[in-house]
C-alpha cells in the first residue's frame, strides 16, 4: 500500500498542468452542459479513501450509481437556478489491514440548486461551503471558496466534441486536483479527483457517465415526438468497443433496453425504468465481449423494436 501511495504522488507531480483557459464569448463556444427540465444523467460512482492510522491502512470505499435529474428552473435577471435531484445507491465498505469492519448500503435522495450565471461562459456552481461534500457527489461545482472548482457550461471542444480540463487547489498544496471531461450536448462525461497530501494517506474519486436522457438541449427547439416508440440504429456500427444507442418515446412509459446474443440470451440490460417522453440515448461498452453480431432490443408497453449490432475486435 505504501508503494502504491508513493507512485500516485509521483505520477501526480508529472501530470499536473495549469487550468485550461477558454474563450470569453458564449457564441464562440459549445454547450457542454445542456440544461433543461427533465434532463437526467446516471454515473458510475467510485470513491476511495486510504488512511494511514499508524497501525495499518484503513480503506473506505463508496461504489455504485448516482443519478441526477433536473426538476425545475427559476429565472433571475443575472442567472438561472436549476433544481436538481441527486439519488445515490452506493455500497459503503470500510476495511482495516484488509479486514472488513463495516459493510452497508447507502440509498438516499437529496435536492439542491445549481446556479447558472447569464454572463461570460455561464459559470455553474452550487451554493455550498462544505469541502466534505466534494467527495460525496459527482457535481462538486463551487464558486466562492479560495480553492473553488471553476466549471462552465460553454467550452471550446476538440475534434471529438469533448473538452478536458484540470483544476488544482492553490492551497495547501498542488496535490489536490480535479480532472473534468465534458462533451457537446451530453454534459459531464467523467470526473477524476485526487487528494494526496492533506492527511496521512490519499483520497481519490473516479466517476463516469453511463446513461443520460435529454428532453432538451440548450435553447434548441425540440423536435416533434414520434407517434410510437422508435429504436434507432446504434452509432457507430460496426463498433469497437463502445457505441451509442438512441431511442424516442411518444409518452412516458416503462422501458427496457437489452443487448442479447444471436441465441436470444441476455447479455446486459442497459435500461430498466420508467422514462419520460422524448429523445434518449445510452452508451454500450462491449469490451468484455467477443466479436460477433448482437441484437439490441427495445421493449415498451405493447411494442418491441430490434436492431442488429456488429462488434469487431
């Protein structure tokens, strides 16, 4: 464990870079955090804290899923306040010298406000001052603290329509950092955080987007909803190993999206919940599967739709 800690600190010394600066006018940038009532994001959550107690290492982990849903919107002259619901389903585990001393489930839901400024690049922030919250959420967006995490809605993207930026805390040392990746018309794709200096041990977080539903993107007009549920062809296809799956719903309904093999056996269930009407998409990662043809199946009340997908390794 000590060698692991030393290697992480050494890697951080090599990889730290200055925060990315962006353009100042929104119309020259891309909307990388689409906000609209009904939008929803689900993240795989992975947080680990290793504490050197002097008598051994105590390891605390929180792993599972966290979902964010935009519930409402309030307009002000200089800003917009978006009401979010955060729903967590995590496994909380504590071990000491490799022996489990606590193992429990966290299932809770809270509501918070995310403020969007109407000037410049539209900074996004939560009105909180508790640094501990930075390690229990995927959205640690803060404004007024000396070590604030600066996050904006509009960014200059690369050829993959993504933007990655790193933010370092100015104090107490440069060994506390956040690396964000955002994408055009998708939002926050991943968040990696590392605290390797403020206590005897280290703390890391690594969260990534696994599913998202967008009922609206920025100020773009929403297209007319279909008369029946539609499953679109995945893109890219053939794929290796990731692909995007899109479907449309005319009404709110229970939805299942499955990947099955050519024998009809279930490989993975990507969606299994009640969904709002609108346009939805989810990413499928087939890195554990062998090459071949797979079937993508959309099931709603009274309707099935099937598409073929080809995985080439």
